């Protein structure tokens, strides 16, 4: 079973836990492109599930939210209000 693990800050973890937040965004840089796409053809990798963790817990800590969905990813861009730079982002929709 192939799982995508995402570590989150408490604010975002709690918002997801309550159902208020249904997507998580990451910069679409080399690090995330390698994990989320097939490097040969650029197609999205398939994950059997997503595990969201509060920070980086110890292996016996069960404070995570496993999801049954594989998660859809989408590419988008955002502009930083302070620097006016545009960033490529990927959104991971894990739904609940």
C-alpha cells in the first residue's frame, strides 16, 4: 500500500481535523515534483491513501488523520503579496 505522508503545523492539522480545510498546498518544486509525479512522463503518482500528521510524531504516536481517498493533485500558481514573486503550487485534495 503506497501512502503519502504529509506533516502539518497544528493550525492546519486542526482545521483539517474539523473539516474546515480540505486541501493542502505545497510548492511545486523539485522536491514535491519527485514525490507527486512520475518523473518520466509527468503523470500524477497514485497513492492508496494519505496520512496527515501533526508535526513529526514518534512512530508510536497515533495523532494522525488517515484518509481513504487517494487524493487528487492540481497545479496552480500564487503571487506573494510582499515580494510580488509568483510561485507554482500543487494542491492535494484529500476530502473527508
